[in-house]
C-alpha cells in the first residue's frame, strides 16, 4: 500500500468535511444519492465515449496499482550487467551465451542475444527504444482516462446542479423548501469538482510518474546491455548505470 496516496486522500477529504463541520454544516447534507449518480454515471459515460475499451481496462488496472507502492529492482539488473561486462571484457561477448538463461531480466536477456549475435548496436538500440516507447504510450493512453475523468467531472457536476435548480424552480410555490432545494442542487457541483481534484487528476498524475519510472528502469537496462557490447570498462558502465538511481536505491559496490 502506498501510504502517500492513502494519507493524501484522507487529508483532502477529511479537511473538506472538517471545514464544512466547523462552518456549521452537517455531513448528511452532502450525502445526496441523486447528485452522486449524475456525476459518476455522467463522467463514466463521457470517459467510455472518449476512450477505447482496451485503454479503459488497462486504466482500471493502473488505478488499482496506484494505491500500491511501485518498487523497481535496480540492483539486480545492474549486478547482472556488470557481471556480463566483466565476462565479456575478460573473454568475449560470445562467452555470455551460456549465461543468458541465468539472467532474471527478460529484457536484458533479449538485448544481449542481439549483442552476442553481432547485431549492429545502433539498430539494436532503435529496436528496443521503439519497444519501450510503444509500451509507454500504451500505459499513458490508459492512464489518460483518469485525466479525462478529471476534466469531465466538474462539468457533469454543473449539469447536475442545473437539473436540481430546474426541479426547484418548478416548485416555487413551496417557499419553505426553496433554500434546501437550492443547497441540494449544488451538491452535484461539489461532487464533480471534488472527484476531479481529489481523486481523478491526482491518480492520473501518480500513474504518469509510475509509467515514467518504469521506462527509466528499462532505458537503464538498454544502456547497460549495449555498453557491454562496446567493451567499455565495467567501472565506467557502473558509473553510467548508477546515474539512473538515487543514493537511497543503491550503494556503489566495488
């Protein structure tokens, strides 16, 4: 569980409810099933119309993952790359072939296959950069559904408020309930703006950061594997790979 996400939701929603209470409001006054239905159903419909079904399915998966802390293992691929670089430096890249099945990273294994086969390093880079970029684009498109929801939600909330006001105006004869009716109508606006700024947009931003971090991890593996093919010193390769990580993620091991 990603504590920052949970704490952020608690502080955001809790702060609004507390502020409402301090102003003399009641939580029950914000609980309006009709307003909730209008905002959620309207936003969901707009998102479904705007996006492909495969993006929505993947977007829902990314939503769930955003509540878990993303932990990418940098140490394992760095250690494997350095071990391969030492072996290639001592013998040759052909000596890496028996070691491929021992590698934990599938991507590292595929890149080193090209290195061993003598495929041009520039071509290999282009191939795997395209793979990484395509995967990133797919994940970004899926994560974008929450950004879209954050854009639609406030407008749907306004629609809900207007519908509520239309209902109120149709019953002006009952002046005793006029104020209450108007207050209830604007709850839809609160839902729309609240969902957008406390859930949809923040989750979209979290997904973007996670996707970018995954791509950075893959680019590190790509750079390291290709450097093995150049015959560069393992020490220099290590310095290059360490630049992808923070000091908290890895200590230099020499």
